[in-house]
């Protein structure tokens, strides 16, 4: 760990930095609160050991400023001070300190305290990692690993606002697997799940641009948002998606309309966003999907 030591007494500074080195860590040394704040600007540290009585900013004031500056990022701050009143202790913790040691403090105590704080910092790192993992998981649909409906809506809104600012067209597709209930009934639910993954792969293969968005909207229903894509564009992409799925030859022995799994696709295009909404665009794609279904399935409608 890199440990910032803030101490105005030269003797203590030298002794304590030696303790830090002996404990296997790297000391960064400040003679005052002001210098500590300055050092922190360009030197991220893992822990701070802080004197209280110093000319200029005292340890409590310095700590309060550091906490404010660090915001949500927690690092351990331990006071080492000659001020031994209960009220001093209370103030130190109140200012943002994690512990409060009263001088004189032995090498063994300092070493043990660093170890304890290191353990808590490790726990913080684990929690942060877990948090990022959970956040990533919560954005995706667990079966297909594409955006779930909520994340799709969030990301789609960003693209919609971008299209509004740049005054460009934006399109949406609703894709629904044909006769999927029959597929499940015939092949079983696990096969149905595998089929949905295959459909996902078929769609993904046809989306080339990094800002094209794909989400699982419902059970066997997918939604695609295509910025800067016009009617011809979505007709093309829909054609490619249907071809890409057909090429995969996923057998559907009980479908009344095809030997293999097919999708119906509804598309809608918004040439300019003024006077329109994202929800309106998606609803229009949904109405087009309904038309594709009622015109016999396995087709694109706009
Ligand atoms: P249509 O051609 O009109 O779309 O008919 P359909 O049978 O595909 O439509 P319907 O809405 O009647 O049935 C959808 C089926 O999708 C019913 C449901 O059990 C199935 N389904 C939804 N989510 C999942 C899933 O995650 N896994 C599996 N295996 N099936 C699912
Ligand atoms: Mg002092
Ligand atoms: Mg249906
Ligand atoms: Mg369906
Ligand atoms: Mg459906």
C-alpha cells in the first residue's frame, strides 16, 4: 500500500515512515495538512496516517477536506495524536477518521493497525468488483446475453436524443418468432431456449454498427433500434435477418407456415424526431409487426 503520513514533527515523521517501510509499504510524507492535500492531487494513496495538532490546517480539518474531495471513494484514515480526551476522539471520528491512536504509538501497533485497515480496504475492493459485476448482469437478459427491456429503453432514449440533436432519422424493428408456442410444445422448453439463442445470433450477425441496439423485449420478441437508418435500410436489414435465420435451418416440424424457424418483422422509420416520441416509434413498429403476422408471417412489414 502507498500510505500518506501527515506529521509536523520531524522526529516522528522519520520514525513512523521507517515503521511503514518495515511493514512492507511505501510512505508518502507531508509536513502539514496543506501539503497533504497538495500531494493527494497527483498521488493516489491507499491509506492515510494523520497527526492532529499541526500549524495551519489541523488533522481534523484536513481529514474533513479529504473526505469531501474523495467523495464515494473510501480510504482508511487513522489519527495518531497526543490529544487524548474522549471529546477529541469523538471529533476525529466525526471528521471522517476511521480510528484514533494516542501517542506514543509503538511500531507493533502501527503495523497491526495498517494490517487491519488493509483488510477493510480489500473488502471494499471486493464489494466494488461485485457491484460492477451485478450491474453488468442486471443490464442483460440472462438467456440471450443481450440488453433486457429496461436497458434497451435507457440506451434507446440516448440514441433518440442524439438523433434529435443531430436532426437525423432513426428506425426501429420489432421481431417476433413465428409459432413459437407450437415450437415449445413440440420440442420442449429447453429446446425453445436454444432456439431463442439461435434467433439472437441471427439478428446480431446483421447488426454491424456499434450504435445499433438490440434488446429482448419480451418472451420471443426482440427489438432493434437503428440510428441513421431509413426505410430502405430497415427493409434491407430485415431481409438479411430473415436470411441469416433461414441459413441456420432450425427445424420447426409443427409450424403451419414453414419447415424451419422464421420470424415476422415490423419496421418503423422516423425521418425527424420533432413532434414524435421513441415510444411512438416502437409502437409503430409493433403495429407493422402485427400486419406482418396477419399477412402470413415470415415476412417484413412497414
Ligand atoms: P405467433 O406466430 O403469432 O407469434 O405465435 P407464437 O406461438 O409465437 O406466439 P405466442 O405469443 O402465442 O407464444 C409465445 C410463446 O413463447 C409462449 C411462451 O411459452 C414462449 N416463451 C416466452 N419466453 C420464452 C423463453 O424464455 N423460453 C422459451 N422456451 N419459451 C418462451
Ligand atoms: Mg503535531
Ligand atoms: Mg404472439
Ligand atoms: Mg411469436
Ligand atoms: Mg410474441
